[in-house]
């Protein structure tokens, strides 16, 4: 089954003024679509892989045949990363609560401390990539990855992640990546992020 572009759960202008409508439209319809098109083209060369779950492919990237491994890594990672990215944002944003909020407080000292450490990591990511909050051995951790690499490739579960490729912010913020990183927290969908956190706990238990 071919991969397809997921619909956004909100309008392109819904995250204004923090993320502008034109960036959202180009990011979704051009950049994300391009990853999907190239992923599908790569998988067509290995028909036995077309039915495999994308997360499974990324978790087991070394098992992907070498002639398409780089394409699956880059474009499959791009598809998975962006599919998550759209869902963890929402108009108006929200605030963490419950078990996830407790884990953030225990690990980082609170949301403000998480934001500071996360933004610093994202600002210091050299070149294109992502900054993530992941689950590692039942603990929260901030990491960065280059290009479209997914934490799944490292055996980690991505709970939330921010795209620090220039295409994610340049029309509005130009070279001011730290400003973009700070503004992004205003549009986070913490209900979806909490759901991913619960999934990460189950995922870690299953993997143990």
C-alpha cells in the first residue's frame, strides 16, 4: 500500500502568528509530499516492503536492503517525523498535565526548564535536523538528530519533536531559529503529546 499525505487537523492559518500560513502550506504540500513520493518510489523497488509498517521499517533500518536503505532512512524518516509534527500542534496550544507533567517535573524540574533545555539543543543543532523529547529506558531525554533521522532508528520513542530545517521557519523568522523555537511552544497539543507519552511507556515495556 502506498503512503499518502495525511490531512492537517486544522487550517494552514490556524497556528498564526507563531507559524505563518504560507510556511505551513509549503511545508505540508511540498516538503512532506516530496518525502512521501520518494519513499513510495524507493519501496516500489522492493515490493515485499510495501506492506510493512513505517515505524517498523525505521526501527529496523539496517534490515532494509542496502540499495534503498538511504532513501527509506531519509524519506521514510521525513514522512514519519512530519506525520507526528502536525498532530502535536494545535491552534491556541494547551498545557501538560497528569502523568506526563509529573515526569517532566521529575526529569527537568518543570515545563520552563524543559523548554530552556530543549530550545538550547535545537538552537545548537548544526544544519538541518530535529530536536526531540524521547523515551529512553522509561526516562525522558532531549536529543537531536540530523536531517530526517528518526529516534526510532536508535531504539527510542519520540514523544514530541520540532523541525529545525530552515523550511520550517525561514519565511517568518529568517535566521532567527531561537525565536522560532520559543514561539513554537505556544501551539503545542499536549493532549496528543500525553497520548504519545503513554504509548512510549507501553512501547518501552514491550521492548524490555
